[in-house]
C-alpha cells in the first residue's frame, strides 16, 4: 500500500475555519441569552409584551349563572396571569415618555386602584403557596389580600376577587389548623357576597366539603332582604357588591343577610361608599357623595370610560360598527392599552358551553379567535382556558387587521344546536 501524502494546510485557511466554527457558537449563545432574558421579563418575543384590557365575558342564551361566572373568571385569569401580555385596567392612565421613542409608562390613578392591583398580586402569591401545600403562609397572604380589597372597596369593580379571597382563605384556614370557626366565618362572608361561590373540590377532605356545603345551604335558606340607596346625586349610579342596581334612588333586591358593599359612582361625583351589615330586616342607606371640584372636573378627560361601556357591544356582537369601535378607540387612548380581549359564552340545547374569544386593537378592529368547547360539567375548564393564552398570543403577533370582522360573528347569529 502506498501512503497518501498529507501536506499541511496554509495558516490563513486554518484560522478562517476556526473563526467560522466559533462565530456561529457565539451568535447562538448570544441569541440564547437574549431569549432567556426576554423570558425572564415575561416577554418571550423580545419585542415588548403588548398591553391588553380584559372586557368581562358575556352569556348568550340560556347559560347557568354559576357556569357563566366560572367560565368568565377562568378565561380572565388565563389572560391575567399570562407572561405573554401586560394586563391593564380601565383605571390606568398613560404618561408621556422621556422622548426617547420608548413606549409610555402606565401610571395608576389613585391609592385605591394601587391597593387593588397589590391585592391581585398578593392573592396570586397566596394561591401559589396553597398549591405547594404551605397552607399557613397562604392563609396569611389571603387575609392580607382581603384587607387590601376591603380598604379599596369604593373603587373595586370585580367583587368576585374578594369573594374568591374569602373562599380560599377559608380553605387554607381549615387546612392550616386555624380552626373550623374561622373557616366558617370566611366561607359565610364569601357566600353572602357571591351566592354562587364555589371552591375547588379536588384534594379537599370530606369534612371540609361538608362544612362548606352546609354553610352554603344555611346561608341560602336565610330570608332575603332589600337594600335601598337614597340621596340626591344627579348622574350617579348605585352599585351593591359591584352589581349595578340603577340610578339614584335605587333598590337592590334579594340579598342574603350579612356584610355588603354599597358604592356610588359616576357623573360629577367623587366615589362614595358604605359597608352595610344587614341582619333580618331591609336596610336603607342614605348616601352623601361629594361633588367633584370644578378644577378637577375641568381637568378630567371628556371620554372617561370603563370596561362596562363595551358590555352592550359584547352582548350584541356589533364589533364592526362605529357604535362599538368609537368607545374602544377612546378607551384605548384613555388607558394606553393596545388590545382588548372580549368573550361570549354560548350554550347549546344540551347545555354544553362554548367560549367564543375575540381580540380587538386600539382602532376597534376585531378578530374572532377559535372557539373553545367545554365539557358539560366544566371538568376541563382550566385546561381549556390555557388555550386562550396560546390563541391570543398568536393573534397579536402580528395582529391581522385585514381579517377584522365586517359583520356580527357567527356565534351571535346561529341558534343553539
């Protein structure tokens, strides 16, 4: 055999090959580092998490109120706790940036709104601790969240947050050894506030479930009372436990005896509230709201809106009309939001529910996302809610404005099957 002659490579060629091998590795490492940093910021795209405003889901047709609340809450939570978006509220206001081309920074408008946001964070921390079976620590956190919500009750819109805090605090109180009496007190307050309140029955002891069910039955059997709200405040409206009962004077009917939260807001009036502890007789509340100062009223934006403004649009599916697009545009300017998340819950004739999600941009252009079918007993609710986060992320990156709705979505037209 003849030995093959191997001549040495020129030095410049060896150096070039080495460089070609190193550069891709360096670039890959830099890309991985950038991705890791973006994920740590809750921004997997590295482009800046889009700001979204959640509009509460509405029911179409004969949807059981309990199921409506459960589905609406699960879908809202899927967006609220997503790492792919930044959730804002109708209390947020945009502030001018430093002029360097960066996006505006959101500034909270009041002490109450900051407390509500803080309570949301604390409640999630408590939920995470409970999932790790750290019930004593979770119990303390849930109580902290409850205190924050109660301090800010005059501006609290979604009282399901407070009711959920009571329910979860009751569970962790029971499981941490704080006692059945404390769990009973917390469960009762939550059920009085939200009669359809439920708890996650998985991994709960039969004794705890029997305690909760017994309180539910007892509170439900109490004679109901009415709460009347009376004062002279033209343009203001009354809310009880976050539910609108009408312009003043107003009467809220069929409440369970216990603690309730009365709010007066709207018009040229400062938010006003009262905590009512009702027993077995009807209650009359004489409200005393204070008019906004002239200077403050002049400084306020003329298009001061809330997410409730968009509820009729969500109920009618008229996303493509100017009647709905105009308030979306105003609300986007007011809050600095970039996108809206809306949803409708529809039942077929067998009672099976389908959640129809929609995404709209700041101009009011609205996309219909893939419907999410649910099991009849909602046993797959949490798993299916996770699909909304994925669908929303795909819809916003990029937002296909050319596919915006030009008529009412099919979900609003077709009769239940």
